C-alpha cells in the first residue's frame, strides 16, 4: 500500500471489518451477559453458541466480499481480529454459565 490516501483507505477498511463483526454479533446474537445469566440451561447454552458461530461466519463472508470488491485484505483482517475477541468473550460467558449450572445443580423445568 503506497501513499497516504491508500493508507487511509486501508485504515477505514480495517475498521469496516471490525464493525461488520460487531454488527453481525449484535444482530444475530445477544450480549455476553445474557449468555452468562441464561445459559445455564444446556439446550439454551448450545443454541446461543450456534448463533455465535453463525455471526462469525456471516461477518467473515461479508468482510471477504468487501475485501474482494475493495481489493484490500484489511476488511478480513479487521473482521478476524474482532471475531477472535467476540468468540473469546462469548465462550467465556458460556463457560461461566456452565460452571454456575454445576454449582447450583440447576436443571430446566
């Protein structure tokens, strides 16, 4: 990437990739707090993880399309970094919910 104009576009493309990941997660999923609070039911917890995987795949597909159209790898880079963080935070919430369910012997009604 050459001049300052292409660096600015690369920076914006990177941020667009990050935005896509966060936007897909909020569109297709709920918050990590919701996972931690209501994920003690094993069926609900697994359903929540399904939506995490869906949002990651959708955002990566959108970022890849943006990378192709813009002829820049930066949307995929930004999206991948954001998705790595989102996967970690939602997985943490999932694990906390499972730990709470074994501590309290919670079972669905």
